[in-house]
C-alpha cells in the first residue's frame, strides 16, 4: 500500500484543533492494509476500488482530475462529549448555510449532537444520515481529494473548528489568508487580549514537554518563556519568536517525530467499519483509541 497522509499536521490543522478543544486528540489520517479493503478517504485513490464512494464524485475522481492519487484526505479527531457536541454543532452551521464558501472543500463529516445516534452530514448531497455511534466520541472529516494539499482548504477547516462565522472567514481571506494561524513575539502581551494563535503554539509546546512553560503556561501571551521553549523543543526555529509558515511545519514535524502521528507509521488503533451493516475489523494508524465509521447508502463513510 502506498497511501500517504494529506498535510493536516504540516498545515497546522491538528495543532489548532487540539488548542481549541481541551480534550481533542489526533486519531489518524492513513489507514493500513486491512482498511484498504473497505476504502474511503483514509485510503488513496490508487489503493482502492475505482467504484468506492470516495473516488467517484467530480472533486474526487482522478483522472480526469489531476490531483494526487497517493494521498488520504480524511482527518479523525477524538474528543470528550462536550467538545464533540461543540465541534459537531459548529460544522453543522456551515453545512446548513448553502452560501458559505468553506463548504466547497469538504465531502462530509461524521459527528454527534449529544443525544440519539451519531450522524453523517454530506456537503455534496446536502443530506444527513445515521452513522455508527463510535462517532459519539470522535469526528471524522473528509476533505475533497481535489483539495488534498490546498492550504486554504486547511485554513477553512481550522476556521470551522474554531466556530468562526462566514463573515469572519471572508474578512480573514480578504486580508490575505493564512495569517490567522500565525503569531509573533509580543502578541497577546500587555494590554492586548490573549492570542488564540499563541495558545495554539503554547499548547503544542506543552504536548512536547509538559514542563516547558513553568511560569505562565498557555496564557496566550508570546513572551520570552514561550520563545525559549520553542527554541528548546523544536529544532530550526531560530530565535523562536515567530510562529508562521516556516516554523509551523517544523513544530508539527517534531510532534510527528516524537509521537509517530500523521505518517501512517504510528500505533495501530482498532476500528470497526460497516458495509451495508456487515462489520469489518480494521486498524488505522494514529494516536487515539476507538473506532471510526458510518454507513451511507451501504457505502463505508469512515
């Protein structure tokens, strides 16, 4: 199997999600050989059947599309109930607004509103269907394969996860985009309000070393302690005073190196997928625990 992970880690999606939701844990991107049998967005185009639900829609099928045939484009994030409900409802807002431009990047997501069964929201068909209840504790989100390495698509994912409105998204992108993920020395200090982007950096540093911010912790202020911790924990970040398009990939590369996530080479997590209600046991590489799947018209929606 040749499936590679889409750059959710390098583009800061995982770290932003974990910073936004206290209980969030990255659960995986790339499926293993057993998962390949059922297909889906955790598996590349070339590693599965040409009739699988994840490779037949216009923004997924290649050829004729010229996007990658080697990359998985689904992201799984495990969360406690309160965070699962919050995340699901934020994604539901965007799913419900047919004029929201962020919708174009996504095929669908599986989540839970806190009661009843977990569900699947499809951005292409604008339908909602029952999913399997393992999605009561982890959200599965599918990026259309056309946008497998599009930074704007990943910024849209971060924006939705953060609960930003359509208007906030449009204003941010009009201002150049991308910068909403960045932070620099001095942000969130003094009279400024705490910076959410600085907290993203600080929480990521604390995952690398829980003792690296002993005085202030993740307070949203980018000062000497944060810069020093950045230098100490992540090779190649210079003076540690910029969290940007250069240093974010270095941070996430170091996170992946230490914890083995995002590359398909991490610990194996047991999952159960269903095809027309027939269970199939599979494993998916990642650092979370549990299972991830749903059923939509007999097709696996993992």
